[in-house]
């Protein structure tokens, strides 16, 4: 996937008008979605890109600073209430206890904050997607935390299920 394809998947997201937002991309991989998000954020914003494997992330993209942190997304920490948003693209399906993960990470978000989530629209596990979370399952996971809105979807290159992007606003 290219940065432009990733951006088109998340482009309908409604971002806060606040200047200098601070986001985290949990499970950033090569940073494709980090760069896509950076192209949408106000100048002076920052994204902490977290992945268990060492990645090369450019430190600045479209006037947004990006910092890489090598860590397990289930164990990384931020100051409570410090984040404007969380991006998690194709990584929630690696989290075994998704309800506990969501509850813990909600405490990292500011009062008005947002999640942008990209996942496969399937509940059928396979060796590459051990804990899948379809859009309907995701809505149930976030029940009581905020409004869940599907942003976009596209066919998966793996052909099993569509890839969807959604936003959760608290």
C-alpha cells in the first residue's frame, strides 16, 4: 500500500482543529499510515510511532514530527491524558485481550480524542490474523467509549476480507 492509498482510506476522518496535536501510531510497521496521518494533521503536530520491530521512520513528514519507539504496543506507556488520538492499523488483531487493551489505552487520551483503526472485516482467525475484529465486533468492543463511524473500505490484497478504516470519537 502506498502513502496515498493509506491516506485515501483514512481521509474522511474528522480531526480536532487543535494546533500541535500529539498522536501515537501503535503497531506502526513501516510507517505508511503514520505518514498518511501526518499529511492530515496541523503543522507542528507529532506522532510517536510504536512497533515491536525496529523501523526506520523519517523524523519529519509534512511539517509533523515523527518519533520511533521500539516497544510492545500492549506495554508501551504515555502520560495519562496526553494524546489527541491513537492510530492502530492492522495491529489490533494481534492483541489477545482487546477489551483490556482498549480500556488501558483510553486512559492515555485527552478528554476530546479520537481513534483511527484499520482492520480486516472478518472474525475468522488465520495464522496472520490471530484475533480478528470485524467492524461489527469493533463497534461492540467500543460500546460505551464513544461513537464508532466507518470511514472507508477497500478490498484486501489477500482477498479474504475487505480492509476497513473507522474512527472512534470520545
